[in-house]
């Protein structure tokens, strides 16, 4: 088992209603590559995942927005899920976290409806992104360019459309972290 991401720390921001595959699969792939992955949410305990519209598994929250510091992380992953994404975009601390990661030039990795948080955080302008198709107007209205592709890498943004795209999304994110284009914390 390769540990090319040893010493790398990745934040996953989520709330109840996240799309299970979009949190669990990237978290697992990152951990298998050696990264330390923390699920960050509004409250401690567990958050409820969904498989489309059906309840899925719960996931442990590692820390809360009140206790997390963006400087401690090398990247952020934003899973989708309509309920999760619509709720988290309204949390000022989540917006601040994503803005801080972006301002540091670290990877902002977004799947599906997860694009709503960067839109609300005001960091989409000038980026080419993909997402679930219903977000294309939101991305365009926020000053971004929307395209229908499996994975889009633009600057420090890595975006993907849906659960079927997760293997390609994971490869792109791990490659970006392995190549060390962001080493803001000096870990690598």
C-alpha cells in the first residue's frame, strides 16, 4: 500500500444529508494514500449520509468549524448531497474555511452539489468547473464557467459531477497532492 501522502492533512466539510459515496470514497482513497483526513462539521458526533434520497450510513465528525483551523490543512474536499450542500453554504465558518484554503492556493476539491459552498463563499469567479448539471446556472451567475466533464482541474480547483466520477476525481486529487503544487504547510 503506497503512502505517497504521508504527512498530508485533508479536511472534508460536511453536514447531515451529504451524499455518502462523495464523502466516504474520497476519504478512503486519501487515507489509503497516507493522508490524515478529518471530517469537519457544525456539531460533534455523527452526521447522516444519504444514497441519493435514501438514508445511508452515519460518519464520525472529527472536529467542528469552531475548532478547525484552515492553515492546518493541505486541501479541502466538499462532497455533495442537496441537503448537505444547501445547509453548509449558509454557515459563515464553512465559507471562511473554504476562502482561506483558496486564498492559500491549496486544492479545493468539489463534487456534485458541493459547488454551492464555493459559490456562497465568493470564490468561483474566473474558474472553469463542473458539477451536477442543475448547478450550471449558479456557477455562471457567480462568474465561473461551467462544463460537462468528468473532472475539471482549473488552478487550485478540482471539480467533478457525480458519484460515477469519483474514481477519476480521487486520482486527480491524489495526483495534485502528491505533486505538491501547494505545500503551504511545508510538510512535503
